């Protein structure tokens, strides 16, 4: 197991578009395990491969408080979305920033597990928010891009200051 470094916004590698996974071998399962360990250690409720500089369509999520409900989504596709809801979001690549984002309230997603087996899942609440947030990462999109240009500029300045102070 290994904890992987998480790319920090703004980093142009966060904007790369991830490629489909077509080989379900031991290396993809090891990456999924390392991403889960990285997510739990952070701590966070989700992590996209993009955030650890691996540009493939792989996501790990665990929204349980007990860290015993790990879900792995490979090649996720949104089949349906219903309703709209505003939620406060954060991101391990944008530490210390929490802002409201409007997303679909109910989603149906199809994905493959770490063995390549296809499954379909209906989600709502934090799980639905998290799946949409992680699927955005795979498209190179970070949640702050939903905010106004003024807020984005302020967030970049705040992150720069935070980094100066922790160096
Ligand atoms: O840990 C995380 N919490 C979170 C809270 C609200 C909405 C989305 C998230 S995902 C985030 C981890 C992360 O950055 N995943 O990409
Ligand atoms: Ni994120």
C-alpha cells in the first residue's frame, strides 16, 4: 500500500482528460487500493485518478463514517440524472475551500468494478454529489470552475498565501 501525492489546484495536470480503462489487471487493482488508502488518510470521501496524476477513468468513493463502504468506479457513465440541488463541496486538490455547487439530485451511473464487471447504481445525497464531483475530475474539471471568475481569482490568491505560510 502507498499514499500518493495529490495534485494541488491550480496545476494544469488537473485539466487533463482521462482515458478509458481496458485492461483489468493487477496494476489497476493496486492503483485502486493505493487511491483508497490516500483518500482515507487525507481524509476525504472520494478521489479521482486524475488527482494522483494518473489520467485513466478510475474513481474511489467511501461516504460512510466508518470507512467500510469502499466503492470503485471504472469507466463510469451517467445514464440518467433528475432534479437539482445545491450542496457545499470541498476538494482535496483545493484544500480549505468550501463553496456551494448545484448538481443533479438523483443519478443513475453505470461503471465497471476492479474485475471489469459492469454494474448500475442509483445514487442520491452525498454519494450522488461525490460521483458527479469525481466524474468532473476525469474530464479535467475542478469544482471551482462552477464559481464566478472573481471567486476563482480569490481562491487562487488564498491558496498561494496558504502555501507560502506552510512552506
Ligand atoms: O473529500 C471530499 N469531500 C467532498 C465534499 C463535498 C462534495 C465533494 C467532495 S469530494 C472530496 C474529495 C475530493 O476532492 N474528491 O475529488
Ligand atoms: Ni475533488
